C-alpha cells in the first residue's frame, strides 16, 4: 500500500502539465510563420465550435453496435475441450 501511495504522490508531483500559451504569444507565432489570421482567445475554440459530427455516421455506428450486441454469441464456458480461436488441431511434429 505504501508503494502504491508513493507512486500516486510521484505522479501528482512530477507529471507534465500542458497549459495554453497566452494569446499574444500565439499571435506572434502566427505572424512569424506568415499566417494572416487572428489567434482565438481559447485555443480549443475552433475545435469546440467548428467540428460537426455527421449524423448519418453517428446513426450508422449506433446501429452497428446494436446489431453486434444482438447477434453475438454468448461467451463460452471455459473447459479443457474449448479450442482457442484461430488455431488448428494439428499436433506439432505429427
């Protein structure tokens, strides 16, 4: 338990933290690269507002998951006769 708590403390102390740079610094980088655009106040704003999920793809995924759940076989009860998938019954050397 002590080792586990020590590891948790180490992660909390030394983990890398990614924080957005100030808007002016990001704007200066854009100007240096030669892009004539304005850096948004929130760096994730374009991702949050400009991405739209395709409703047809979302529905297709939901239907595929529902079909898989409805049509899959029940899990096998393990036994000595249960054969793992994608193996052959050939005996090595025989």
